């Protein structure tokens, strides 16, 4: 059996990229239209929170995204400042490392991300910590 020709592989990559882009736009549209702040919205609960009662590092991420899509930066900060700052910072780091022709995630980078995520999880669950995901009608 012969290997697929270059145009076929290029077409497959294009279709994969288009499909991924369409899924991302659809997901953002759903998060923008459905309000995750409303307890009756159709969003899955966080498994970590269900098991422990604690907010995980990503809890509030859907609400943060909804707030950003509606231009509510202060609401996004309250819902999850960790992701609000961390996701773009990580994306920039990965792009910079790829541009330098280096591995994006070295062991020290992975350890740093894990330590910061665990620290954020503990800090955001301390009594009285003001930056917690918001719900309407709670």
C-alpha cells in the first residue's frame, strides 16, 4: 500500500482545522447565549466540586467566558482571574517557545503550572476569599 499523497494530507489538515474552528465558535456561541450564571442552565457541574465541595482551578471558567463575551471584565475577574490571566499567558509562552524551536512544556514549566494551580485552588477556597464564581439567585 502506498502512502497518501501530499495534497490529501494537506486537505485532511484543512478539514480538521475547519472542524475544530467550527466547534470552537459553536461552543463560544453557546456559552455566550446560555447564561452559566443561572443555576438552571444546561452546563455540566464540576466533578471536583461535586466530590470535594471546593472550587477547582477552572471553576467559574464558563462564567468568566460568558462575562468576557458580554464585555463584563470585572465579572470575569471575579469568576476566575486565574484562567483570565493564565490562559493567555500560557498561550503566549507556548507560541514563544515554538517560535524559538523549543519544547513548549518542559518539566520545570509543568511543575510551575501545577504548583500555581494547587496554590490557587487552596487560596480561592479560604473562607472570605472574595473572588469566587458567581451564580444568579444563590
